[in-house]
């Protein structure tokens, strides 16, 4: 069973109008090959690596969003991940929220995209980042050349129609964000890092800032029967019943959890994900793929929650 479909209401729609729970099938990669290639190219140019399932997460969320030009979209738990940059590149006004500070955001992001801080403490000036990058450096000439190139390249900012606004804040308390102010909220494999008893509070806060009719699109870890904690990734995997409760979804919301075993078997056999593991997996045994050995212990699930009008 495949639930995934682009929004049927036309290219001008920002978000889908239908709620859904979908374990992400590996077929998403072939169905969205141009987007997959674009994501790989952008991540490579920014020096970013993908977690083993992140391509599935990103493709599902971006494709579900539809047209985003000029829309206000929150990336909840954004870090420095690629989704905020690709959305800004497509003309969205992105509010990038994470409890980990990005105040010293590297210059390579700032030279490619228009970036500002929501508050003064959320983003320090580029010149201070430039100076701080020399602390402890033993290769002064190479560092100076690299940083000067990035700083000069910031003159190209106006090429990007979108913008990223950094907001360093816990998702349970988005005090600086007005009610009903975001066209959409996205979250890529981030919400599961909250404790289960707190996740419903996070979802409630994300829905507060979302406009009526707007959608919260989130990917998390999926559990077959009951919730469990995946220690290497410090994230919870959730059952269908828990996802319906946490996101306040009806019992008859479309879902493909009945195909959990088949989808998991397809994931384990996915050569594209197996053969493109990020280098960091091969450098440690304390991660989701110890020493680069392909052995997924869970699969990703996408949740679409639409705020009532």
C-alpha cells in the first residue's frame, strides 16, 4: 500500500489538506529522483552529511509541502540541516528553531543564503565569526584565504529570494512567535529526541503558531507495536497508537502501519541507502550504523497534522 501523493489541489497549495501517517517507503527515492539529486548536491556544497534515513525524510516533507514561494515555514529542530536551506532557496521565509545555539553559524551558510537572528543573541555578526575562526589555528594562511573567500562571497546574498531566521529556543516555549503566524511547520527526525511525556506539549506549541488550515509535517522513528528508545540516536520510536494520541489524529486517519514488516524488509534491502552511508558511521561503533555496518533497527514515519480551521 502506498499513501504518498503530491497534493491534489494544484501547484499553488503550500501544504496538503489531508492528515496521514505514513511509514516512508524506499520507493520515494525513485519517485523523486530530481529532488534527491538536488538534496545531495546542496548538502555536498555545504559540507553536510545525511543520516542514513534522512533522504527519505527530506523527500517526503518537501514533496508534501508543494509550492512554498513566499510562505512562512518553521523548521522545528533545524540545527544546521539541509531542509531550511533548500526551502529558503525556493523562496520561503524559514524560521529555524533549535534548542542548540547556532549563534556562531559558519560563514559558508551566510554567503549562500540571507540569514538573520530573530533576537540579537540568536546570531552573532559575521565579522565576529570570521575572527573567532582563527583561534587555535596553526594554518593561518590557509584559514585566512578560506575565510576571506567566504566573507567576500556574502556579497551574493541577494541572489536568494528566501530567508532563514535563526531562533535558538526550546520547542516547548516559542515565546517570540505569534499564534497563527506560520503557513507550515516541518520537523525532520527531531521531535523524537523529546521525552514521550513532553512530546505532546511540543506538538501543542507547534500547532499554536501554525495558521488554521496549515500543516505540521514531521518525521520520527516508527515502532511496530510499542514505543521504545533507540539509544544510539537518543530517539524514541513510536507506535501508530502513540502517534495518533500525540498528534491528536482520528482513529481512521490513513496509515500504512499494517505493512510495517514488508516496508521494513524493503528498507533493509535498499542498496541506495546502504551504499551511501555517511563517513561518520564508519568512524565509531556508537551510532545508528556501528562501524558502517548496514543494519537498520527502525524505520521512519511521516506524520501530517492539519490545524483545524
